[in-house]
């Protein structure tokens, strides 16, 4: 009508043509509403409120007009519905479109069911996994790195190539990672478990280099003397060369501290071209240290065997079990019993660590043990090892070791050159005799190191360019002598005998003193004597009393006199049966008033019949006698077989007298000259 100031028009609203009410019309309306409701049910993206709105519309025309814009039809068809004024025709047209789309939706639903039924189990798991990851991502429980980490672990497993049984166990654990949030403690436990399996040397071996001549050179280079030990090791390596698949003996080096037991194991590894692994068993009381902890415990880990194999990266190292004589046992188990499976060739090919819970082959490992005392090794464990004894060193051997090994090593460690410092042999012997008290050379090296540090201080300050270490310089740098060695008795006296003892530090001279005084026949023992030595004194006293007539003692002397037996160095515990003949000789000398020769030392166990039984540590005891200036050593007849082990130096300086009974002991030990004996006794009194 007008365009200014705005558009104006007149319109005529068309009137819809409504059919008369009837049952057919009501049925048509209800059919349309039900069809539309079912269509919305089958349409995933339909609004949830659509069905409610449809059910609330009571007018057929309004329902048709509501459905028409939402139908999946083209614009021309929608325009035709909009221009249809006959409501009945419009409702029928909408019904036709609804029915067509409902049929399409039902066909789609049936096809989806058919396709879903054809999914393989793997596809189903992949689908569910992707859905789970999506849910976890929405909840903020994962950063999506689980799959990447699992793939990395799987790649490491494939590179390690463990046995099929182990791989299956690892795969089961890897699958669990997909369902565990990274923040969960169990997630880190599984990752650690898989990493340990992947790091173990399932197929990594060191190639053996069994050149026996080279092995001999390595042993000679690293260790002085020890010819018997080296000979046995070369035999061991020869057997390994001829029978690589055989299960050789498990060696155990037995000897005092500092004699080179651990370094011998390193030399064997060098000779074979294998890696060297060492664990100390001293003080170990929990068998889980060997078998591992179960993964159910917080902070669980594999046993020491598996841990060291993981660290060294090879399945056939030389594995040293240090201090096997010091394994303990308590409520947590017995580690020595756990070692039986490790060392038994019939079982260790399938050793199961509790943490891994899968078998691991230990049969290619060369196990070597070390110990200080054979008595400390449990009997079942001792049955599985071959003991190789490494005795203590003589003074000459220590001096040679110091010149060849200890002095050069300490010079290098303290930054000195050979032309800046050298040691006289007398200085080395002074250190050995006055500042060390051991069978090995560990303390000797420490004292040499102390001297080298003193020399280094002088060189660093520019006070000197060269120092020759003499006995005087040793005393100046190390101070007064720390040890005074027992020497032979200066005079022969009744009741005083020189015995010989074997300690972890080597052989020792032991002076046994006996005195008597009026009393009622009692005997007193002092000097921290152990139970076995106390029994030796009682046996010796009974033996002397039973032979009073043969020895020349009046029976009433035992009833009227008390006896006191003392072993000096009362702060040091002493025990063992080897002082039996010394105790007997001291008592026999005391009651007969005959002095015992001061140049005689003795060792041996006695019986109540007067027999002399064998003892141990003959080499070490002989060396102690030689150092003390003894000239004659009385030994049991049954120990003659051990004389070849005594160093030639000791054989030249000592006269060994084998005896079978105590009568032979007295014949050698007591002074022969009665006049001298009487004078000595009067002087003593």
C-alpha cells in the first residue's frame, strides 16, 4: 500500500479446510503421532524433549505443522506441505514421509546389528578400548600416554627375547596397564616388573676365552706364590675348556682376611673373559635377599642374584658369594637353605625368583664362595662346594707382595712417582713386624699408604724431591710400634710351656703358666679360656694324676696342693683342643719340678690314654714358632702329612718332632740335666 516512511501491506490469511470429526480422522491422528514417536526413538541425534512435545499435541493440524520442518525431505516437498490448505491431505502427506523415514531407520538399525555381530573379538576389544580411553580422557584420568608406554615396554621385551612362558606372563601384565590409571600405585609396580624382565640377560652371554697359558699369566700377575691354589684353578679352567656344557665344581676359597680370596675371583673372571659380580652374604638373615620378595608387598624387589644379573647384563658371569660362613638365620628364614637351590646344578637351570614368578636359568654362572672359617658354613651348603684353603703369608711373602704390588699401587694412588719415593726392604719388614698383626696384607697396605701420604705431603710442600723410606722414617711417620710379638722364653722354668695357636690373623705363640700352692687339690683356670680349652686342662690334669708313678710324682702332692693354670693376654678369648699336650707338659713339669726347654714349642690334642691327636693350621703355627725364635716344634705324628705345606724357610729353621703319645712329648720337652733343673727350680723359688 505504501513504502514511505515504511512498507505497508494488506494480507489475507488463508483458512485451512478441516475435515468433519470422525473415528477415521481420530485414528489417522493417533497413527501419525505413534509413527513420529517411534521415528524419534530410532533417531540418535533427536532431542530428548521431542517425544514429550509430540505426545502433548492434541490438534492434528498443529502436529503435522510441527513435524513437517523436522522431516528429512527436500525443500520443494516441504513447500508443498506448507501450501496445502486441506488439513486431511496435509496430514496424510506427512504420514507418508514419516512412514518412509521410519522404514529407513529400521533398516539401518538391522544393518548395524548384523555388522556388530560380525565383529571379531580383537575388533571388539579395540573398540571398547578406544571408548574407555575416550571416557578416561573426559574424566581427566589419563593423558593418553598409557598406550605409548605399553608399546615401548613391548618393544623392549621383544628385543630381550625372553622364553615364551615369560613373554606370556609379561603380556598379561601389559594388558592390565590399559585399565589402570597412571596415578595408581599398581601402575608403577607393573611397569617396574616389565622393565626388570626386559633388562634381564635372557640371551646375552660373554664369550669364553679359555687360553690356559694366558690364564696362568693373569694369576701370576695378580697374585704372588699360592702355587697350589693356582694349580687347582688352572685344572678347573682346563675342565671348563674340554667340557663347556658340564657342571664343574663350585669352588670356595677358605682363609683369613686379606689373603686375596676376592681378588682371585676377579682373576678367574679376567682369565675367562667374563664379567665379575660380587655380593657379600655377611650378616644376611632374610631368605628374601636370595629368593626375592613377592610383588604383593609394597617396595618388593627381586633377590640379589637377579638384581646383580640385571646390572651386569650377561647370563654367565663369574659370581662371587663373599663371606658365606657369616650367613645368619632368624624368623624371616634361612638364606643358606635358599642358596642350596642356587648352587645345585640339578635345580638352578629353572631358578624361580618370587618377584619374577617365572624361571631363570642360572646354570651358566660360575659360582665362587669365600669364607674365613669352615665351621661357619652350614653342612648342606658345605656338601655342595669344594674348599680351597688359602693360608696366611709368611714375613718373606708379605715383603715380596709389598714390593711387587702394594708399594706401586699406593704410590700411584697418592700421586707419587717411583723416582720420588722408594722403600728399603728393612723398612717394609719393620712395618710388617711392628705395625701389623694379620695373616693377610690388608693392614700392611694401609700402613704403606700412610707412609706414602706423609711423603706426598713433603713433596707437595717442596721440602724434598726424593725420599728413601728407612726403618727410622717408618717409626717417625707411624709412631711407636703397635704390636710386640711373643718371643721364646728367655729361661727354662718348671710349669711354663710354649704352645702354638691358630687365629684368624695367623699363627700365634701362646705361653702357658702353671703354679701350685698349699690347698686341697683344686684347680683354677684364668685367661679367658673357652670351654674346649677348659676340658683340655681337666683332661691333662687327670692324665698327670693317673701317671703319677711313671712320671715321678707323689700322690699326696695332688691332695695337699692347689693348681692355678693361666694363659697370658687375658683380654683375648682362647679356645680349642690343640693346647692339650702343652697343658699336660706344664702340669707334669710343675709337679716334677723339671723345667721345660725354652726353645721348644708344641701343639696337639691329648686323650686320657695319653695319645696325641692331630690339629689344624700347622703351617701358620710353624711360621709363628719361626718368628718367635723357636728351634724345635713338637707335632702329632698324624700331622706329618701336612709338613709339605710348610714353607721351606720354616723347615730349614725348625726341627719338627712327630710324637704319638705324651711320654714322647716329655722326653723331648723336659730338660735333661737334673742339676740345671734343680738350680733353675731353686732360682724360681
